[in-house]
C-alpha cells in the first residue's frame, strides 16, 4: 500500500543531479524545474525581473517569454546532452553516445547554453516535452527509480 508521502515525495538528489530522458537517437539529462533545484527559481527571478511589468499586465510577447524560458532551462535544467552513434559497436552491439547536440544540418555542435537555446528555438515541441517532464514529480520519485532499476 502506498502512502500520501510516498506518492508525492521526491528524491532531492535526483531533482538536482538529474535523470536521463532517452529519445533513442539522443539523450538529455535534466534536473527538476523547481523543487530542490533552487537554481531554477533564482534564474527565473533573474531573467523575469526586467520584464515584471509586462508579465503583470500580460503584455509580454510570446517570443520573448519563450526565449526567457529557454534560457532558464539551458542554465538550470539541461545538465547534459548526448547523441547516439549511427551504428552499434561490432564487439558489443551497444551504441556509443557522444556529448553534443545534433544541429539542423545533422552535424554535431558543442553542448552549451547557446546551442541548447538554439535547439529549443528550432524545436519548440522538444522543449515542450522536456519542460512537461521537468516540472512533474514522476521522474524524480525515489521509489520509481528503484522500480525501474528492478526491471
């Protein structure tokens, strides 16, 4: 039987240290957007301060709001990004992952804040998927990680 606490408590280490989202051909390691990841709230405050009035009056443009969110996520939520090799290793049949981000032209670019923002700008639906998972509890619940490890 599960309790209220087991349903809603999270592993603070996972919230800060991150979990991998596996998209098959690439992986993104994310921290939680909130919770024990206090850097998220601080970054959000820092980036929203100059636009506070526009936010209060609901006149902040959508492109500016998106850029602000992309920046906050690139600074505090996206911890790593790797791309899978095209072919598995002959000896093991396993794929290798290289740190970096696949650019629109298929070439690898360095994993850094600017390239994360650029990728999110080009692929807003990817950002939406990542942000949906980063704000939720399920990825950061200790008991869920133990259950996953047992499978």
